[in-house]
């Protein structure tokens, strides 16, 4: 299984900045090792530019940070999977903690969105993860199980394993510099794996489980070597070609 090294650029970068970072990254990474895959989630406004910049770079792809659950229509401000694909995206992102906790998306809506993205031909990275209060209350498994089961509720069980990935991103580790410890990561990822196997049978072992939350060049090689860590989803440290290239090659 190839490790998926994903960058979430959130609401950063203009068209020119995004294209320049993508080019710098591809140049610094050079020939990608066979066991790696790189995925960039630029803001919508730079998606086409980044996709074009990376179109001929082997092992690199792009995705949309969000999408709506219709192909087209009177939905002001929204973007459809069809439009993402038209801009060169192969992936979509659902369930990110900022959409759950800042923009108020529910488990139910995230489930619909995940299934719709897959039905529309995108591969989807579904993010899950607990708040610090939930961890302190011993509710990590309860929260993660609910988010995975609801998130994948309407996803057909016959999909290919590579069409979906889970990103375990404990909310308290996002953008805080406070990375989860190896034991916390191993425990949470083993738990995600258990739920995936329960839902998809053997195929659940082939579905990638990424870690996200304060991943940096300094901690990536340790994180990526842990059991059931099949890649990373990186925010802050993915914004510069130099630091993300080190993560990709960690
Ligand atoms: P940071 O890497 O900045 O903690 O962000 C993680 C994240 O939210 C990726 O989706």
C-alpha cells in the first residue's frame, strides 16, 4: 500500500503563490519513491492552476477541500464534484474538524457528502477526530466510531479500497504544535482499522488511515513508521515547498 502524503492548504495562497509552491515542491521531491503518493488540497480558486502544474508529475494528484451534494443547480457559493474533476481534482475532503466545529457540519451531512463524492467519481478522504474535552472524558473511541460509521454509512461496501481514506486528526493537535504521542496514534489508528474491517471485511485492511495534527519534517518519519499509519494530512507545514518536500520523503 502506498503511503498517501497529503497537504491541506486550507484558506491560504493566491493562484500565483499556489502554482509556485506546487512547482517548487515537485522540483524538490524529484522522482517520488514507489511507496509514496502525494496529494494537494489547494483552495478552490487555485485548484486548476495546481492541477495543471502537477499534471505530468508522476505520483502527484490534487483534491477539493469541500463540495456540495448536487451536480449543479441554484446553490449559491457551492461547488460540485463534477466541477472539481473539471479542475483536475481526483479527491475530495470531508469531515474536516474546521468544517465540523467552525462551520457546523453534522455527522449526517458529512456521511451524505462522502457517499455523494464517491458516487460522483472522486476518491474521498474522510477526517475524524476528538476534541480535547472528549479525550479527557475518555470518549475517543465513542467519537471516532460514530464519525466513521456515520461518515461511511451510505458508501457502498463494494468500492475499491483506494476510493476512500480515513484521516485521524485529533482536534487538539491541529495547528497547535501539540502532536499526538506515538501510543495515542497507534491506539487510535488500530481502532479506526477495527471499525473499517467491521464495515468492509478484509478490504478494511487495505483502506488507508492517515494521521493529521502538527505533522512537521522533524516528527514525520517517526509518525509514518507507526502501525496502521498509511500517510499524513498536513496543514501548516505543507504550505512551504521546502518543508512539505521533507515530509513527503520522510
Ligand atoms: P496542522 O498540520 O497545521 O496541524 O493541520 C492539520 C490539518 O488540519 C490538516 O487537515
